[in-house]
C-alpha cells in the first residue's frame, strides 16, 4: 500500500492530461507499455533487495556492484528528484483546491499542505505507515468507484447523462491522432505515473520479512497499478473527447474531474476532486519518507553531513527530514512566482533525473547477476524473468524516451538543468570521496 501511495499521484490524476495531449486515445497503449517497463524495474529491484535488505536500497546496492561513484550519484540524484517531486505534488494539491476557490492564491494551500506533510513525517514510522495505508486506500477505492461509474456511463448512462458509447476513442482524427511520434512522446509523461514503484525496495530495511514481503509487494503493486491506470485512462478517453482533456502546455484541472463535470455530475466531480487532492498529499507524504531514508543512507557512508544520519527517540531521521523538506520550500516559492507553469517546471526536472536513475538501477541489476555468478554465490530467491534480455530492452527504451524529451518544448529545459547537475554531483563525489575513508555498510 505504501508503494501504491507513492506511485498513484499527480502523474495519473493531473499529468495524464499532458500525455493525452500528445497521443490522444492511444495514451491507453502508452500506459500498457510503460506498465511492462515498471514491472521489469520492480522485479529487478526485488531480486536485489532480498539479498541486500539495507536502508538506502538500490543506492547501497549500486555502491557495491557498480562502485562508490554510482552509489553516490544514484542516491543523491534520486534524493534530488524526489525532493523536487514532493514540491510538484503539493503544488498539484494547491491546484485541486483552486477547483473550489479559483481566486485563492496558489502559494497559500501549498504552504498549508507542506506543513501537514511535515508533521506526519516527524511521527514514528508505525504512525507514518498507518496514515499512508489509509491515504492509499482512499485512492485505490476512488479509482475503483471511478471505473465502475465510468463503465455505467459508457454502457447504460447515468441519471441526467446519456450513455456515451465508445465513439470518442476514434473521433477527432482517430485513435492515433498524432501518429507514432505522438505515442512515443506521450511515454515521457506516462512513465512519470509509474515513478515511485521503487519505494517498495527502500522499505526493505524496515520490513519484518523482506524475503517474503518485498517480491510479493513489488509484483502485486505493479500489476494493480497497471490495471488501475489502464482502465482509468480508458474511461477518461471514452467518456470525454480527448481534445477536452488534453490541456496542451498547461495543467489546470485533473482530467478525472473533467470527466464528471462534462457528464453533468457536479457532486461526483467535487468528490473526485477531493480524492485527487488526497492522492497528491499521499504521494508527497510517501516521497518525503523516501528521501529522508535515502539521505540517512548517504550519511551512513559519510557521503552526507553526519548530522543528517542521527535518529530521534522515535527512530525518525528528523535532521534528514528537515533537509528533504527543501522541496516543500521550493514549491512555495515557485507557486508564488509562476502559478501557471509551476507544476510543469518541477515535472521536467524530476522526470529527467528519474529516467537516469532507472537506467542505473538496471545497470546495477546486470552487474549484480554477473558478479554473483563469477563469485559462485547462489542466485537470489527472486529472479527477473528473461533477464538480461528483458532488462536490456527496457534500458534501450528508457534511453530513447530520455532523448525524446529534447523534442518536447516544455521538457527541453530539463536537459539544461539535468546535465550540469550530473557534472556537479560527479565533482562533489571526487571531493567527498577524498575526505571519506569509511567502508560502505552492507
């Protein structure tokens, strides 16, 4: 449920409109393909973390199998993009509030929600897990209800709304209105919906039985995500013409809310807006948990200030939490300075780094198998099917999607920030590694 909480966020509820603007009804196909990619990522992580159930998860494993530079870069990169993503989630939550109060300045709800997320994360791990479980449950139940109502609206109609049928899937220039290039460009936004599935591996160190729990959670989470995403997006694109939910270069409202508004069900639209608001806060809550654990892992290897590794009496790395809250402060600043492009600006930077991190995870998996085989060690109790062929194909796909961001005007600036960022991180590693002589804790 924590994995679902991290993954089901604005990528689906808000960012899906950006994917629809690129591929139209073919966005359904994009979600199916990207589900396969997320499954490979989740399965490869499960294979590794059951052998190394450590805090820091794939960052620590990259350190062991790809070297200290990779461990440093992947953890700092992932921490950075998730900190930015947290800001994106609370900005999205503020946008949802403007559905009810359009004149409300965006920075105000962003600041309030940031404070709420911080309070939850300062509590003990058990309380965090309990809160996040119910957050995730609300999202899951809402998607199920949305799908059921959507099926009724498509086939039988609802009071005050006639049955829509499936004509919207082929109207307005057909199922693939922008051709294969549009479908491929939509993959960038769709992949963002699945970012967060890797959080399951980070929880391994705090799981009672990681060998049993992590592989099962990873597989179930990705398959359920795929089912929810594909069915939900299919409902959106069937009920309302894709031209109505595609919002071009801006994001002003969730397409899920647009569906109910267009169908003449204002009460349902209000309820759905509350649900997507909860979804954004849940994702921000989970990702803040994730970044604090990643920072704690860096401190354990002396790759971050020692004070960030200290734990409170409740077992919470509160100093790391305070540093990870930079994304919340950034969100407040960006939302005050540029309301119209705030979400998209943070989206572009975080998706660039996320694709690079996924590539490094798959490279780690390849080195993991090769090294263990060379040392005569037993294979992991969990094994990714078809690897290294499956993981190799996914690596090529991710690299192609990363390159394609150069051809999306709103995401091209992410390269201008992303490439210099990796140069800076690499230089920082050179400086830090000379000052640190401690072995990695594995």
